[in-house]
C-alpha cells in the first residue's frame, strides 16, 4: 500500500462545501497562521473512520503523509500516529516520538498540535527528562511552542502540574494569540484538578497576562472569582 492510495481515498471522501466552511474557520489570509494551507473538506470523524480502512499502513508511509500539502492528510497521519503510539511497544514509541519531533514544521496548525502533542510527546516524556519541552517553549516556531504547552496536558491528567506552570510562565509574554489561548486552556485544566494551585499562579501573574490567556484560564471559575481576576 502506498501513501498515494491513502491520499486518493481521502480525496474521494472530500467535500467542497465542507472545505469552504473549514477554510473560513481557520485564518487563511496572507500573513495569517493558516495562509497557504489547502483543505480537502473532510470532517474529523470521517478522518478517524478512514484510518480504520488502512490498519496495516507502515510508519514510513505515514511519515510521508505528514509533508502533504493537504491539511486533512496531515491530520490523518497524526491521528494514525496517535493510535499507533497507544498500542506500541517501547521501541516503536521511540520511533513515533522521534518522527513527530522531526516533522514539527508539518504540524502547523492548532488542531494538528492539539490532537497529537499530549498523546505522543507528553505521554512519551512522562517518566523521562522534560528538557525537550523547555527547548520547544523557547523555539521561534509558534507550533513548537504550542506543542510544548499542550504536551503538558498529559501530565495534568496524571495530576502533575509543575511543568505546565513553568512553561506557562515562560510563555506569559508570547506575542501569539494561539499561544495565549493554549496557555489559558492548560491553566484552566490545572484548575479543574486543583483550583487553589491555579489561583496561586494567577495571583502572581494575572495582572501581566495577555487578556485572552486570562479569560481562558478563569472560564470555569465561579462568577465572583472570575470577576475578581478579570478586574485586577
């Protein structure tokens, strides 16, 4: 089975009307984060169904799909890698993790990061040194910085918050809206597990946090608490 077979199938289930809606959902104008991305028009549930039609695709072929010009083909590849990683033995996990980091330039939209980073990078690094995350957080690439913070979602689910808070602190002055949203999202997730810990972080940083980041972070607070932090 070649990667062309997979692309051909994905094209066969594409929809022009869905593509128009999807394109309008992402920022595709010149100078915006999704400029130049090409959308086939396939909804995520249909991408997941497509994966089941190719259960024996090799990781070599999947890696080749990561460099596709089509957004949904890259999405397919990442979801395939996530599924493979969850069932893999350690040597295969090493390979998937390394392929992922080697191809971050192709993981170049927020949905692509968010569907994969914590499942692969976060999971892989659970019992390992986290230096890679801090390097990614310092990257010039918006997507690598988003990978850094979203990867910590895996740790949050394991009730481990230190790396989320440290990387969030590193990204407080980031200029990108998509980083503000991702950091706020992760802080909110911390708060679901330990609201007092999130509030301690906000007590220290809320005044200088970007507004979008703060709004995302306090979204689930009680009305009075939300008002308090937004009015600092």
